């Protein structure tokens, strides 16, 4: 299993706006192509302007195929355009992860 761990940090005071924008334009189309995420989390302590989501794939080829379909979808392109215009996100970190050998 391959896990796509994505961490986003928003400008101060904009995380609720970013999540609302994503819910309106990005959530359904992303789930349509990637399935339900393993987790979609908002930071409660620490950097409270950040959120994380984790997607799971069978392997790297599965990820490439599903993300290509997502990126080809006009609804996803609309979300990206709206998110870019809003500019709430100031940084993103993506980590592809696998289970430790002793954890299955």
C-alpha cells in the first residue's frame, strides 16, 4: 500500500475559507477519482492554520493513473483555478509513504 500524505499551511485567518472552497469545488471531484481519503484532518494545536489529508493507493502506478484522471477532469481544474485565485494556501508538503516492515 502507498500512502500520499499531504500537509497544507494557510495564511493566517484563512483556513476556514480554504476548507469551504475545497468542500464546494474540490471534495467531490477528488473523491470521484481517488476514493475516500484515509484521513482528512485539521490541526487543533500547534500550527492551527494547517490541515492534512492522506490518500491510499495500491502502488505507484495506481496513484499515477488515478491522479492523471483527476487532473484531466474540468471540475478539478476549476477548483485549482479558484484555489489559485484565493491564494489561501502558502505551502504544501507531500510525502509518499509505505508501512514499516513490522506493521501491516
